[in-house]
C-alpha cells in the first residue's frame, strides 16, 4: 500500500502546503516511519539516511544549512537521494533557495507546515499508520456499546441489522453496517469503520436502506471504533453445543489478531439485542479484570479438606 504525497496536503491536521512544483506531489510514501535529518547533514555520524522515509527538517537543520556557505550547502544537500518521498520544513521556516532548487532538480517534493517538529511528527505518523495499515473487509455490523466495539456477524438474513437497529434505539451507536472495513494498527489493535460510499446507513429488510444519522441524530453514529469482541448470530439448533457457563474462551482471528468470540443462537422469542448488550457489558467486566464465569466456578468448587484444615490452623 502507498499514500501519495498530495494526499497529505488534504489532511487538515498536518497544515501542509507545497513549496515545489505540484507535479512532484504524485510521489508516494509506503512506510509510516519518518526520519529527523539532524546530524546526518553534518556527515559526522555513520548512520545512513533512510531514503524510503519522509525527511523532517526543523529549526536546527534549517539553521545549520543557513550558516553554511553556498557551495558547502549544495554539497551537503546531496545527502538526500532522489528516492526520498518528500521533505517537510516545520515551524513555518523559510528554507534556503538551494534546497528548493536541489529538490526540484532531483524530483523531491518539499512541503512546509506551521507546526513544531514534535507535534507534526506525532500527527504524521498517526495519519500514515492508519492509511498504510493492513486492511480487510468483513461482512457484519459494528456497533459501539458502552465503549465496547462489538462486531455482529452471521449468515445473510439472520437479523444482524435488525439487532443493530434495536441497539441504536436504546442509545448505542452504529459504526458500519453490512461491509466493515477493518484496519490493524500496530502492534495488535483492530479498528473498524464504514466505507466512504455508504457511511451511517443501515439496511433493514421490509423498510430498506436508512440513514441513521438523519433519523436518530449525530449521537447515534461513530466514524470508527476499536473492535473488542465478535458476536456471531447462528440459527437455533436443539442439538447445538452452546456455551452455558462462560468459562471456555473462544476466539476468532482477524488480520492475525485474536478477538473474543461468542456464538448466540437466534430463535423466536429471544431478544438478541439484549443478549448482545449483555455480552458487551460482560466483556467490559473482563477488560476491567472481573471474569464473572471464572469467579462463579471458584465459588462452586469446594476447598479440599487439607487446604481447609491448614487455613483454619
């Protein structure tokens, strides 16, 4: 995956503008890592410049270049190979003319931002990590219940969207319906979001496609949410083996990340939305360190006589 440099200009939080020919903005970056040029300009350290990373030049780098003679400055700039995706000047500083001429000659776009280096680097890495993160598409519905991201899966027509609609009417929030875009943020966090083409929409059989934002208001939707648990809706089978106590922990894998996985049988008379809500509340307890199933089991298992006698002694 890659992000074109021109896409960085559209991200308002970065506050970028181009200082070189806009034709150079078609270059791409393929890694979320950046490099602060620093002492590499002086040639005093043996560390090599990472040509695949965006190079950040702050106050120290610009001051150093301005203090060099014109000839020495041109020689120093040769440390940047033409494969560098872009150079960014922070703090709204004005770069030397030689830097702009060198960059345009080598085909390296130069951008500028009013942000300090530390703030810009933090925002840029966050932006690139999200855009370049491993991505997959999952069929299901993602809802936010009490801060717990619940992915509801199951066969087509089993009632995933209807369950989500019931949860929304209770005050919870829709993230995505039908097609959930899942991104893995380093090292092992999964975020889900809706496609840009169908945000805030949900399909309910018998009614059609509805805009949740327009019907329930802005508080009924979220643009993205971390995924914490997967609830799979399955048709009720009298001979099916379903969890009764909640001790055995089942998981499912998405993009190499294991998530808690529950199978909830669907049958007439069962309030699926209530069960999913309780599952989210139970997961919240587990995250806080209160596993209810294990606690119940410990209370039911009698203490061995030897241990009991030793405890009384």
